[in-house]
C-alpha cells in the first residue's frame, strides 16, 4: 500500500511526462501551490532548461521554483499560457474544484485564467460526487468580513475565520494581505452559480470554487496507477 506522499510522487512523475508531451521547448507554464505541486516541481527540476519560465501562483511556489533553477515570470509579464497545473482539495466528475486549503486561491485563479489548458493533479481521496465536504475558502477584504460571513450563514454555511495553525490567536493573512473565511455545511451542486454569486459580493476577493476555471484534464493515481481523465467541454461556455 503506497503512502499519500508516494502517491503524490507517482502522479508528479506522470505529470512531468504529460507536460513534456504537450509543450514544445521554451514554453511558458503556470504552476500552482501545495504539497502535490511541490513534488511536481522537484520532479521537473531536471528539465528546468526546457522551459522559458514559469508563472507562479504563490510566494512559496516562487521560492521553490527559483531554488531549483527555474526562471519565474510575473503574471503581468505574459498575455497567455499554454498550460496551468495545480492540485485540488476536491474535484467533482465535471472538473469543478474546491481549492485554497493552502491560502493561495486568488493567485491560483489568476494564473489559471491565463491558461489555455488546466491539468489537475491529486490523489483519489480528493474525488467527490458533489463539492462541499472540504471547507470552502473565501478570501475577503478584512473590513467586509462580518457582512460576508452573514451572507454565507444565510445560505446555510458555518463560517470560521482562518487562523495561523501555530498561533490560533492570529488571523491567517494571504499573500494579498487579506483574510480567509472557511465555510462548511454547503452542498455545492451548482458550483458555477455559487461562484458567480460570491463574485458579486463587495469585499469578496475570490472564492475557492473553480468552476469558471475548471480542470480540463485530471491525473489521479487509482490502484497505484495514474489514470488520465479528460473533461469534455468548451471552457468559454
């Protein structure tokens, strides 16, 4: 039986081959954030010179990429990306995801929106029939947090302001100097509609629902073999 880290390494190795098969030399690539992505960056290090550079979704990812010899571009320096690759906290059968357990959801969504193709890499524990069991992160401007919390509670959510794990008296602060509300108790069976609704609320910077920027391809280890799932859809619809 493989450990979770071994499964993450397995899917990272498969993702390297997928990336090299899809992209010509000197391509740009968008890179997500999180433990599975960390394995991917380490596996991809041997091919760093293959890429023109990487657009990163967090300060932590940027540091790891630079430490391993990748050139990192700011999102403002590129007009588009052929590929964005990232993990997920949950993914449904249509490629819709909940992301943001690590707090990088806004920058992840910005980089994903630049990309023509989104590859999700995760282990099978992240596969769900309906989103919502994992707490939905909502990144907010601090002065709006109370009114946003009231709205989220009005639609059935239980809301907690995210704290720093090592100091529960201290609010977690994102790379954008914002707060995160974690919402449980929601059955997100219409993710695009809820994402759209949350986007309209003053003070919401970003929600962790990735339906507008849903995955095109999923790489997931099942029975210790990496399966490839393609979600057939037009991302512009």
